[in-house]
C-alpha cells in the first residue's frame, strides 16, 4: 500500500511537470505582446529639418548623408510694390550639412552677406526617449566659425586675417512635447575678433527660443526668436524674430518664412539684425533642403 | 485505499491536460520585409524584431511587431514612414492573429517541408482585414522555419499618401515573412 502511494506520487509529479507548458499555453500566445517597453524608444522628428528658421535645430543628418541647402532672404516688405515687396533684392547662402556619424555633423556655406564663408561642427550628445525612465530632452553642442571676405575697409591699416573671423557657440536643448509640438532653447555666445570700437564687447550673449507646431503630417508652423541680453549691442539693433512654415515633400523640405534679419549665418542674424517688425521692416525668405545619400 | 482513489483522480485530471501538450513554437526575432515596387522607385524595409508564436496542436498563430522597428537604408525615409505614413506613435504595432489551417498534416517531429494555408486577421493602424496566404514550414532538427508572402494595399489600412508621392508607392506591397521558431518547453 505504502509503496503504491509513493509510486503514484512520483508518477503524478512527473505528469504535472509534463503538463506544465500546456497549462501555461492559454497565456503563452497572449504573452507575445508583453515586454514591449524594454525596447529603447528614441524620439524621432523633433523638427522637420536641422534648421528651425535661421538657427540650427537639434536635428542632425544621418551618417553619410549630405543635406544641400539654399537659403534666400529677399528685400524688406515695406518698400512696397516698386520692389515687389522686396523680391527685387535677395541675399542668399548656399551650403550643406554632412553626417560623419548620425550624431556628428559638419557643414560649410557661403553667404552673400559680407561675402562670408562659414563652417560648423555639431554634436548631438543626448537623445530624448519615450520610456518611463527616459531622457526628457535632446541636446546638441554646435560651434560655428565665420570668415568675412569683404575687401578691407581701410587697406592702409595693418589688417590681420584673424580680424575677419567670428565664432558662435551654442547649446541646443529641445523637447518633443507631443507628436505636434516641440520647443527648443539655445543659449548662445557670439565672439567677434574685431569690433568697431573699444567700447563694444567682443563677446555677445544671447538666448534663442524656437518652437514648431504640426498642422498636417507634412506641414509645421515655426517660430524662432533670439534674445540678445541688454547693453551689448547698438541702440538701433533688434532681436531676430522669424515666423514660418516647414513643408516637407519627401526628399525636400521647404521652409518659407518672414524674418527681420538679413544674414543667414549665426553672428549675422543674432548680432547684426536691424529690422523692426512693427515698422514692417521684415523680409520674406525661404530655405530649400535636399538630402542626398552616399 | 482512499488515498489511492484521490491519487487516481488527480492522475486522470493531469493526463487530461497532458494530452494537449503539443507545445508552443516561438521567437522574438522573426523577420518581415516589405517591398514596394513602382517604375519610379523601389522601397524596401526589414523588421528583425518580430514576435510570433504558434501552437502545434490547434494551429493558432500570432504575430506582433513594432512599426518603428522597420529599418530602411535611408534614415529620412524611415522617419517619414513613421511620422507621415504609419503614424507610429499613435499606432505603434501591427498584429496578425490567425490559424495554420492544416496543422494536423505537419509532423513537427519529422524533418521535412510542409505547406498549409494560413488565414487570419491583420491589423495595421487599427484597421483589421482578412488575410489568406500559403505558409511553407520546414522542420529540421526540431526547429521550424516558416515562410510566407502576401500582398497588401496601403490604402486599405488608412495610410494616406499625397497625390504627389503616390506614383512612388505601390498599391500592392509585397510582404515577406521568414521566421525561425524554436520549441518552448
């Protein structure tokens, strides 16, 4: 009797062990969808392209991709119909951004304003994630150099090449708050090697603000403002304010905007903007971006 | 004697369960490829993180994959796929829930190649449609490879395509499935 019980006990144990997977079976198939949060969920497309309007956004071009950019700013609107609201004049920049890696970009460009050549190096060191224990922001460091190649105003002076140079360093911090809304803060330092007089500072501090709101999957409204902290610039200087649209058509992004700035490079639009919005001293402009793969 | 009866009863119950233990075949690293061919442009992407399982005894089969796990050669295309076409933050997953119709003809204990219709419901962007295809099951050393292809029309699944881009995107996108299942114990 005792032996039979023991044998039965073992038999039953074995049977139960064998049947274990099938007992779980009912949950097994629905278990498929359980551990999805484990995949790290990087936020993509905080902005449509790597510029908000004038300034850089936290977006970078991917490795081995070249983003060719043509930027135009026309003349001021308030000159009326004679100039066709500014379309008779234009300043432009041609250039491009290249992805060394997905996070490290370099770029060059040439603008008609002050015949400026510019270059930059841009590194994304933080990427926003969507997980619960997530990184709440994306962040980028970017350093620009600009070379003014106009003929010297006073050729008889001892002019040094370094006097042509100006630098801009920025920290870009952005967050995609929802599918439609993203915002960015850009603390900025502009350094000019040469200034007009002793009283003028070589270093100028500014804080940029940018935001975008999606109105259709392929169109966004953008706003960008650079606040230069007081007592650094001339009395007639203005802060650059730009409002525009991004229209994305697959390989291209068209950015159409109104701005009170002229120059399409950082030192120019942050420290040399003179136009006032309330005087109608604003310009229509556009950027066309086209990405090529290598 | 009483004990014996109880044990026998338990035994019977237990055996009732075990008769169904054909087992589950499963993986988290299945492959799905899609291929859109038009005269203007060919577009293709792969997802290597497909979760899927099937039951050897009743032929139930399920798939689940994250839209954002589809990898494209061009980063920008991948962004547009997620942002504009699939809206993957709103509709993160695609799922399939179906049956291997002739599971009984597939001998998972014996190496060989078997075919069976697979019928079920495919859900993309919250739109569910019936899908039928022919699955090829290759059994080798206890592992099961399953392959199938079928075509779908993106317009059926609430994917909006602007007129300007429409010539670049096929209305019959080929879906290829290639899964290596392992037996779960």
